């Protein structure tokens, strides 16, 4: 008799935190609320990496949310890493500064953003962001 099949290794979470996707951003993508602005930002990065447009729109504040994102339009970036530089919250407002690395057409790029979040109805939402250095080469 052959050996029993070993279980598949759990998919690592794209957000960069240790642990499998299912117990990290997968829970948030399935509807659990993000406990902090940083966790929401990480889950949104993971959603970009996985092409989860509905989640991105659902976690975007209605006052700044676009009608669509068209994540499937070429050239689609391949998200390859996330570094959180700063994260803080005060009451129902939060700010997260990060650098997201990605490739487009084989060329590596970096996006730096300082994102603002608000909590409404017990849920954190992405409001907007500015890019102190939009592309760092």
C-alpha cells in the first residue's frame, strides 16, 4: 500500500504576516471585520494580490470609492511584497504608511502610500491616501 497523501501546505498570506491565508486575511475577505486600520490595509493589499475587487470596493469609504477597479485589465501587476512603515489610530481615525512592491512586465516597482482610514458602524474603511514618494526606484 502507498503512503497516505499528506495534506497540502496551507497557502501563505500575501499580506506578509506569518501564518496561513485562511486564518489571516482569508477571515477578513470572508466577512470578519478588521480589528485595526493596519489589518484592513494588509487585507486590502492581499485582496489586490488575489484580484478580489468586490472586497476592495466593500472596504472603501462610499465618499471616495470608485465605481470599479478593473483589476483584470492588462498590464496586471504581480504583487510581491509589503512593508508597513508606520501605523496608528486615534478613536475612529487611523493612518498607515506602507511600501508595496510589485512587478509589471518584469519590471520591479514600489508604491509608497500614507493611507487614511475611518471606522463607521464598527468597521474600518479605507478613505484615501497620498503618496509622499509614489514610485521609489
